[in-house]
């Protein structure tokens, strides 16, 4: 069950020809897949392409009607391997993942696929998690296209073009027997725009039909001598076929004409470039540019003759290419040199050599380019808006806020079941001293950030176990390897746990089981308790671990801080040889709340007894040390002004976003924090017996309170009126 | 070149604040009123409590139709090119200013001035809260027009979420060319929580219209003298302490009478008077003010009697009910998380007995077995209330307890140290007094605070006469608050 329900979007997928659709970029791609007669779709969830997976998962009915196979693959490698179905059969297949991390994982299968080539169109939709908000290493997918010879599409972020490029991508793939990657930057995935739908098309051949009529062609298999032939085929046949197709179908675009300078831009950056030109008065908002543009909707392969043709009559050309290395710029330099051209090529000498090309970054680069190549074009136009771009010129009397505005590192959500694990580890480390902790990918990686500061390295999804494998000093300091349930099934079971059993590694393996692939949007995984539809969930992590030969397995409730701490300590002191596996289990609170809120409101409406809990801090008892927050970091555990006018430090305060997970209480006990914490159990629609007991208690206690408060008033009388 | 340009809007929010809903509404508003609308966002990890920006552009459809072309809309907010910034929290408004999205020639800034504290603000051992006034000052200077009020409070009052009140403030600001009906229609079409959203929207609309360009931060009115007539303690303060001290001393007295009794408050005034005699008016009685504040706090040390008394008051129960938004028909049962250790129990014993138990070795170990686990106490069960109530009722015997003896011995030494220092450096003495701020919390936290305090006091006691400056002690105190493991204080003391 994903974080979001896509039932409305699923209906949009049925839209027929001529319907104007308004939707997010990645959903437009999903619709375009169905319009392209795709026979199978797979992938592995991750920002920014999770919605493609989620919406198809909710669209089983439509997929069934069209005869399209859909599955959530076990990993990106599995997804890429699934494209093998397009090797022998004219089946159009598409897979998707987050890049570059997913492409890294997939690269073995991709290389095999690209070597043998494809018969049916094979499209890989990659969501480029680069720039603002990214949580991964900043690299380019371009390198994968180059190394394996896979074509790379980078369309303008304009939904009509993006959806068209999906179809063209399949055609290009078939025309050149080569897999094609469609690269979408994160903002393009999430851009909400409009396009005109076409009818969905059932695949000309279904996977069922293909399997019934097997085709075998050893020349497509990566084994000698075919592997040597493949390399030659790539250069002699597939490459020229691709160039022909790209040229004939005008996949790259030219805008504007005249003048003796020009700009080459990756399609994905086109809108930003146009905005930068408009700000400089060199284009209007419809893209009527005064500087000719060569827009690369295909960034690999590059068409030398198209480029040279664009350069004709120009003195200088700027290449706007995001990320590094500057593959495109390098390639065009070679093209110009071989052609004996004297066109001056600008690129990363004007633009930033690294980092996201925001409109602001492009604007700066464009200015430098024009200063060098055509300073006359920079003459200040009449619009006052241009002035505003120079903060100094605008004379904004703003004080520097960099020391004032606090950073907001990502953290665990309110009530997250993973937070208590790290509270326990922090407490344990206060006793034992710091430990080496090898981390994985997933929400639990936030342990590295404040307030926990736990974790030394992270080497990739599912690799938390393997990342600690070198530390196997018998009888030495305990090393903890953290693995999420998502990473566990992705590969951690074999790469981490299986490897540790085989190598008799004594490390502690902490498997964080929150029931979902939570960080990517709460998708189901093999151990999810209730996997709906045509999936089998509830596959036990403990049994899997037992199956690969682990002898020491414990399962703990994550909210029981004392138990988590004690179990970690037990594992560290056990003296048992081989890996010690602790499964720390509790459901992702985001998903749980979505379910529980609905159940609660239904029950309340039906007049049933419903109880909820929330924590409360006694502002008079709290002394404002904030030790509780250094062990928690929960968004709902926050601050407010000290009610005691003599005290300066703010006190702890629990706001109404608290879901009553219990961590505050468990921490107060485990860390012997302070007696300020209380839990308020609130009962709606109580039974009559419960109400009666409550009333009796409160009547008696009320009498005692009145007595003691009278005594207090007498004492306070000395303070006068 | 065309003078047409899209309306550019940036929504800056925290993950989970519903910025996406607001962006959806604005987009629907544009699309429903003949604008071409584009929005984009970067959810990613920012969704998990980080700061995030939603960006929208609205372009008149008629102009596009006239041109016969589609506008090319940007996916990024460009510094200096943003018409509207909507900040769902004050520091996010500050961040938008910092990023250059708010410029005086064009930007209308609509911001909620409530605070959602960042982790660094929360985990500080003292007061880590960022300077709101600085952000408001910068936002006022940077924006063409600023709409600033607590939109979170408005939303809560309406039983809704902040996206609705932000939408109301946006509408009322008049920056978008759409009427109130158009805004409300969008909320209605959303179909979820419509009534509450419309309520929050309307309240925010009214407030935004009522508000002038800026809302001045609340300024405390100069307080009148708080000393009442007819109280012997107030009379004593009036007669024996300088005017500058009256407020602080009275607050101290008030708290001490409540904590113990009038005699205890008298004891406080005795000590304060002694310090005041060493103080001078020319530095604003800074020393006496510091002692007045910190002596009262120290004398009201948090012992079991005090905590039990706080937990059993009827006003507290009412506050809990209010805080958890309990309806009149709902039952509320507080459960206390307490972890009394043997130390706290011995603190309650007569001093000699308590000292004997703590020093008894085997007997102590045997007793400790009963105090290893935390306890959950239902305050409003008869058993729970009687237990807490009986502990609170020990107040008259407090002076006999071990804890009282320990605290007052320490207070005595501290006061003497302040007195000694005051004879040649009053500022230094005031800083020594302010070190009481380190003494807070319970159990380990309390022990850590006492350790830091003692180390600084040792430093004071062993420094050659005249070598210490007030700023040194203030620096040491800040170092003690900088981290939990005392490394900063180690480093500061090593200098």
C-alpha cells in the first residue's frame, strides 16, 4: 500500500484520443507507455519515479484489459533483466528506476542487454535525482549510455513532447535494435502540465503469446563468439541506424535563426534557458529567441552533421550541459576539430562546472558567454525587471540571515518506529562508548543526522551488511550493520547476511522492518504484512535469515527502547560466533496513520468506544535542558516559552501532531530523564461502567484536591491581594 | 519583446505541512480562471521534515491563444523574478529572503509568523531559538508587501490546516487577479474537509485585510509595580530593596511561598539583602538581579515533593484536557512516567538516615533492586493519586530532608563565593550567580549540570586573585551548555 492512492489518476489512464489531460510529468509518461502498445512494465520504486510504479500498481484492471504485464521487480538489476523479453520477441517493454543509483545496480543486466541488442522496443525511464533535494551521489547517467551504447533521450520538459518521446523512444529502439533511456529530471517528473491523450493500444504481441512460441537466437547471447560480433554490430549497424532515425524524425529541435552565435542545450534545460534569455531581453515567453538554439532531445548519440550544420555561419556556440564530466562539450570539440572548423565553443568555462543548472545558474553562464562573444547583446534593455536581478543594483537593505535561519536536515517523521532504535543505540553508546555503525539506504539513514549522529558509512541499497564486513576482529569491539527491510530483500539477505554466515562474521545485523519500502513512498515488499492484489506478502525475514544459516536471531519491538538497548547489548556480549541478527519491527507511522485515522473516524461515527493517546509535558516540572529532544528529534516534541518568568530556557512541549507512539515515555524511563512526561489517554464514547468509575474517582479525588488547595491558599494569603 | 510574463509563485514549506495541497489549489485556481498553470516540486527527502519549495507559474490563456503559441514556463524560481512567496513558517520566510526570492520591486510575501523549531534549536541545552525579530526585519525590508500573522493559529482555531489559511491570506492580498468566489470554489471542488477549510480561509482573509503592511512584533508594555498592598513580604521588599529589584524579588517570593512557606521566602530576602548591600546602582543592580533570579530558582529545587505537588493540582488536569483537545464527553486519563531511583528516595529521608542508607553498601544495593525500573502511575486512580498526594503532603517536613540539607549547603557556599567576588568585581560575581542556570534536570542530567557547575566554581576558587574576568565565566558557562559530554568545557578550561 503506497503512501498515496492513485485511484483518480488511474481513471485518467483510460482517457481516449483528443482528451486534454492535466497531470504530473511522470504520470504522463505512464499514460504514454499505454499509448505505445507496451507489453510489459516493471521497475523499482524511488524518487522521483515512484508514482509511475504506484499508479500502475493501482491500475491492475486497465493493465489486465490491455494484456500488459506489470510487476514490481526485486531490484533495478531485476528490472533491467526483465527487458530480456524484448531480445527475441517484438515485445515493447519499459522499466523505470531512480538514477544514477538504480542504473548502478542495473548496469550488469543493462550491459548484457545492450550487447546482444533488442528486437522489441526497450525503454528505460530514469528519474534523475540530481540537484536540490537529492539524497544520492551527484553523477550523470550519461556515462552509462556511453559505456554500454544505450541511446539517451532528454526531452524538453513539456508534456506533449515528453509523451511523444516515449513513443519515439520505442521506435528508435526497434529501428536500431538498441535499448533507450528516457531521462527525466526531478522537476520534470513532478511538473504538472497538460497534453492531449491518444487511445491506449494493446500490445501487438503479449508476453503470453511470446512464451507460447519460443524463439532462440544464440547470436543474441553474450558468449563467444557472439559477444565480439556485438561490439562490431553496435558500431557498424546500430549506431548509423540510430542516427538515421533521429535525423529523419527530427527528434532534436532548432529554434530561432540569424546572428553569428548560437546555443546548444540539453532538452531538459530548455525551459530554464528560455527564461534566462527572456530575463536578458533575448527571447519572449513563447520562446521566440534572438539567439538560435539547437535543442538536444537526444543527448546520446550526438549527430555531428546536425551540429556542424547548426554551427555554420556562427563565430561562437555555447553548450549548456548539466553535470560533469562535460561529455557533450568534449565530443563537439572533437567534431569541430575534425571538421577543421574555427567556431569557438564555450561551455563550462562560462557555466558552473558542477551542480544543478537552475535558471539562475544558466543566467549567470549566459551573461559570461555574451560578455565574451557578443557583448552588444547585453546592452541593458528598457525593462526594469532586469535591474532586479542584481541584488546590489536593487539595493535590498536586507541583513544577512545565514547565521539566523537554521538548517532543516531531513529527519524521522512524527511517531516513526525507527527513531526509538537510534534512541536506544545512543543510550547504549553513552555506556559503551562509540561503536562503528555501517548504514544502509532508507529512512533509517537519517540516524546519521542530528540528533542521533549514528553511522559511519553508507555504501548503497542493501549494502549496510557488506559495508561492515571488513570489521570482523574476533573478540574485538562490536560493529553494528544496519539494513532496512527494503534493502534486505533488494540484496541484503545475500550480500550482507549470507556473506556474513559464510565468512563467520561476528557483526551485529540490525534489520529495520517497518513493513514497507518507506523512504520511496511506502510500497509493499515481500515481508509486508498485507500485500494486496496478485502478490504474496508476509514472507518472514526471520525465516529467510534462519534459512541462510544464522543461529542468533532476536525480534524486538522498536518502541521498547529498553528492550532494543538490552538486545543490542546481549548481541555484543553474546560471544556467539557468526552474525547476530536483530529484527527491529514496527509499522511505518505514515502508513499506519492513514489506515488508523480512517478506522477511527468510522468507529467514532458509529458511536463505538475509541481511545487515543497523546503525550504531555508539565511545563512547571520541565527545567529546559532538552535531553529528551537530543534522544528523539520528533517533530511533535518541540519547544515553547518557559512559563516561569525567572527561567530563561524554553521548555519542552508536545504539540497536537503527537500520535502517542510512546517513545517519549520509553525514553523517559530508559534514560531516567525527568518526571515531566505524561501520557494522556483520551477515550471517546466510553461505556457506562467506565464512565461511572471515572466519575467516582474524580469526585473523591476532587474533594482531596479542594482540601489541599484550600491549604495552599491559606499559605499564599501572606502574599496579599 | 512582449511585456507579458507569467505570474510566478513560490511556496516554501516544511515537509508534511501541506504545501502540495496549497500548490494544487493555486494551480486549480489558475486553470479554472483562464490561466495556463504549471507547478513543480522537489519532494524527495525534503518530505521528511526538511525545507522544500513548490513553484508555480500562471500565464493568461487568452494571451497564448492570441499569440497562437504555448508559453515556455520555468521550473525554477529565479531570484529577483518571483511575484508571490508564500511561506508556511517564519524561518522558511527567512530562507526565501536569504535565497533572494523576495525583492522589493515585485514580491508580495505572505508568511505565517509561527515557528516550527528546527532540530538544532530544539537540542540546544540552553536557549537555541533563532532570532525571529531579525527575520521579520529582513522580510519587511525585502518584500514589496508583507502579509504576516500566525496562520497556523488561524488554521487550528478553524479546525483546519495551514494551507487553507495561507490560501485565504493569498486571496486577500489581492496579488492574484481572482475574486474571493474563485478561491472558495477551488476549496469546494477539493471535496475534503471543505467546511473547515473555508472557515480557516475566511478567517485568514479577514485578518489579512485588517492587517496593515506589517504586523509589529508584540512589545511588552512597561510593567507597573507588582508589589501588592497588605503583604508583609511585599512591605519588606519595598522598604529594604532598591526599586530595580522589586519585580524579581517579588516573583522569587511568590514562588518560594508556594514552594515552601513565608519563612522560606524570608530566608531568601535575607540573603538577597546581603548581596544588594554589596551592589551598586550605577550598573543597574545587575548583580542583585542575577542573584534574585537564580537564588529563587535554586531554592525551589525540583524534589519529589515538588513534582508530586505539580502533578496533583486540578489546574494541571484542566490544562491537559485543553491541550489534548478533549471534548466534554471524552474521558482523559493521565499516566505519569516516573523513574524514582534510590537516590530520590533517600533525598526524602531525614538527612542522617538518608546519608546512612546511601553509604550503607550492601543494604543500599539490596534496596536499589526495587528502584531499577520506571513506573507508570495513573494519576487519577485512587492509588496513584493517594501516593502522589501523600508525597506532596510532605512539604512541611521538607527542611528535614537530606536533599534540603545538601542544596542549602551548596547554596551557602555559592552565596559566599558571590559575596567574596563582589567585593572587588561585581560583574564577575554576577556571572558566578548566573552559573546556577547549569543546574537543571533530573538524575543524569542533574549530575552533569552539577559537574559542570562545580568545575567552573573550582576554576573560580583556584584562580589567582584578580586574574578572572566576568567574560571568562560567561564563556565557560556557554561552553558547558555547548555539548552533553563536556568536551567544550574541557577545551575552554584548558585554555
